[in-house]
C-alpha cells in the first residue's frame, strides 16, 4: 500500500509456529505491553496530536458508515481523499509532523471543508465539545507558522521554544540546560509561577493510566517467562514504571544486558532521545523479538571457522592474525513493534544508550532479519532490477540467490572481516586519519567478497552451490558503479565511508579488470541511451578482489596514509556526472517511495479452561487503516 511518500510492508514471523505455547504466550503479553504505549508517543510528539488524530478518526469512521447512502460531489470527494491521506500520514508519523524531516504536514483540504466535517460529526465521537475543539486544533492544522517543526535544530535559535515536541512547557533552552534533571529521560518540564517542576512519567503521574496497562501486561507476560533472569528484568521494569526512579531504570538496563539465554527478548520504555532537540527526554518505544535460529546457525558456523578463513586469505602472512576470534552476530525476528518504533522502524538494535553502562557492562546488538527480508522483497517488486540489471539471466540469478547472499555478505563482513588482519608493531590505529573508516569498510567488504565465492562455504552448507556468489558480485559492482548514486544529489561527491568504500572497490575492479568488468552503453528501441554493468568472468573478478584485499590490508597494517589517500581519492569519491544524471533519471521514473513502514501481525490468544494460553494465532490480513483504528480503540485511554 502506498500513500504520500510512504509504502507499507508486512513482515513474516518465521519459526513462530514452532515456538512452545508458553513462549508464544510470553510474546503475546509482551506484544500487548508494546501496543499500549502508542498514545504516549503521540502525545510526546506534539501536544495536539491525540486531539487531532481522534477528530480525524471520528470524521473518517462516520464517512465509512455513511458512504453508501451519500453520493458526494466531485470537489467534495477530492477533499475527502486529501483528508484521508492526511490521516494516514498522522497515523504513520505518530502525529502531524513528518516522521523523518519533522516538518508539519500541509493539509491539502480546505479549512472550510474540515470545519464542516467536524460540525457534521456526531458529538459523542469527538474528543471535545465541537466549538472548543475547532478553536483548539484548526489553527494548529492550518496555520503554517504555528508550531511548524517537531524538532528544530537550527543553530542560533531557541531550540526548546521553537520545537513542537511536548517535553517542555513555558521554558527557554537556557532554562532547560541549567536545570538539574532528576528524571532526565522520563519527565515533562513545566514552569509554573516561575518554578520549574518535573512532571514524571510513571504510575500515578503523567501517562499513569497508560503505563498501568503496560504494567498489567508485563506482569501477565512474567508468568510465561523463559527463565529467572527475564522475571528479574520485568520486575525491575515494573518497579521503574511505578516509581519513575532513574536509578531503577539503570538497574533494569544492566540486568537486561545479562539476559542472553532466552529465545525471546524485548525493549519497552523511554529509550531514544532524537525527538528532543536537546537530546534529554526520551520517546516511548517497544519491540518484541525472538532469536532467528537459522541466522544464528550461519554466524556460528562462520565464527567457528574464523582461523581457517584468516589462514587462507590472500593477505601477506605478516599482516595476518596468528589467533583470530570470530564474532557471533545475533539476528532476531521482530514479533511486534510499538510507539516510536512503529510503523517506521530500525533494522537493528544496539542498547542500552547510557555510555557508562556500555563501558562497564557492554551492550546487546542485534539485526532484525525479518525486516531486512521484507525490504529486500519490496525492492524486488519495485522494477529496480529490471531497470538496472543488464539481462534477464542475471535478473533471475539475483532473484534466486540475492537475498541469501546479502545476509551472508553481511555476516562475513561483520563476523570475520572487521576482526581479521593486524597492524604492524608501532602503527597507530588512526594512522590513516580521515581515510581510515573507508579503508576499514573496504577491508571488511573485500574479505566478504573474496570468501563468498569460496568452496569452504559450500562445505559449511552456507551456500546452495557455486553459482550463488555471482549474484552477490553483480549487485555489488552495479551498486558501486551506478545505483548507489541515486542517494546522492547531482553534482555532489560520495562522503559517507560505506558509500566511498563500495565505489572504491567497484571502480578499482573496473579499472584493473582488463575488460572483464564493463560499463556497456546501450541504445534502447526509443533512442534512449542507458548504461549497464556487464561482468564477463566471475572467477577472474574474484582474483581481482583478492589482489585488492591484499593491498588494502597492507595499507592498513603499515599505516600507509599516502596510499590510503590515493586509493580513496582516485576511486572512492567522484561520481561520473553523465552516469549520475542518467541514473537519477532512470531511478526517478520507477517512482519508489522513499520511506517504508510495517503493518504488525494481529495476534489472537487461544485459552484453555483454566485461562492459560495454549496457542497464539497470527493474522496478516489486516490493512493499515483497520490496524490503526483498532489500536486507537483497543489501546487508548479515553
Ligand atoms: Zn563494517
């Protein structure tokens, strides 16, 4: 489903069926606790968001009920469509501001139309008496100068006074900065009669009724926990939701890091501070996840053989590690997302955020494999491959192996690549200065590219055959030479380290391939000029990757700054202006939505006579509209 600049996707829950009834029940109640936080996020993202959402929903549902009898005029129906799009955007962004850019939405329906619709709506459906409601929200929706940005970070302005996020009332930036926060993450600051107070988010305080619902469900989940440590975590979180005590939250985070045995894990609380221009107050978010056993098997197989990979790499012996330890990457499947994580979400989690806890106790880091898979599938349907890949055989090869190879490439990069090789004695970590990050990423990518074509992976059952790696090679080179430039404005260079590294590898391979890698110019039937990547001999390309890996490792190991600079500046920075222009045009024609979000599965518990859950069924058929309306009804305190 597509609206405005958004595409909605669904995600599968692979392996959910095979979980025990108790594990499913644990996930179910943790999911309920996740869904309950939604209105907190709405309120945090703007003082009027909930009023506006409820008003729009009232108009929308009334229209659904009457649309059969009423035949609207053409003008009215275009306004109705605009109002519906606006509501979807509000749902998607948890408020009236763009989820990414933070600017206020400009309604494409008229003030008169909106006022009439509110007046026609049944009083009982609206959140306030009509005239009071209109006086409150009409200026907020229609006056572009009123509260225009959720988070304003423009240097020189009073960031607190000019941001619409709902964390501070009647305060200036100076006052907030000077204030000593007892509850930095979880309170609203208010200035009343010259005194600043913290309105703490806990049971008995602000958001108290909603937090009670979250706690109810956490306690129900507790009886299905997989181990004692999970119970301990829940107890601490519940204690924190009661007291609002920042110290208890720290204790909770520390215990949360320690729990690695269970299959199921969750995040629930006031976590990320991006929504506050000063980075102090945290938005509410929730996610429930379970380990992706297949992906964990993959990274374990790779890590267990880390020494073999190190010993057999094409790198010179003096730059190799005598003893290398592979990293085990943890992949999870998301089961439910809520609050600031819904519907637009991250594909990885690395928590807790508190630096002192990370330094002392470490952190947990996971990638969310079912989200990555859903993105991958969406891109296959976008027409992207058909536009940019040279021929039908290569397209079907990428469709067959691409996704599997993407995951494998990431695993090799993370579990082995970054950990391989060593610096010669006396060489500083920072010897390559500004080029260090690009060289490091290139090293990890080349390690992955070199080994994804190795028979060792077949022995470890990580690839189905010796053809699979070709999909990975083709897309890597295509991305590095052509398509990654769609994210760069015309006339600009590559700046980000990962993008520079991909350009570097692909350009180097192009220039040192003796015609093996080619950018072929084709004139289409209607006279258009298009460029495609053609790779003649994949084994030969692997040899090139091996040579470059050896050289990049030498640069790193010796701290050869001059060589790093030449390598990056020659191959990794510039974009061919003609190709860039053509690529941007071709991409634009595909009309791919720049932002994506997820519809959650609908979970239904099955109870036995004693009230215990014996199963949880999943339904993936709900539309975004149905889901959002259900959440607004079932997970909202009115
Ligand atoms: Zn990396």
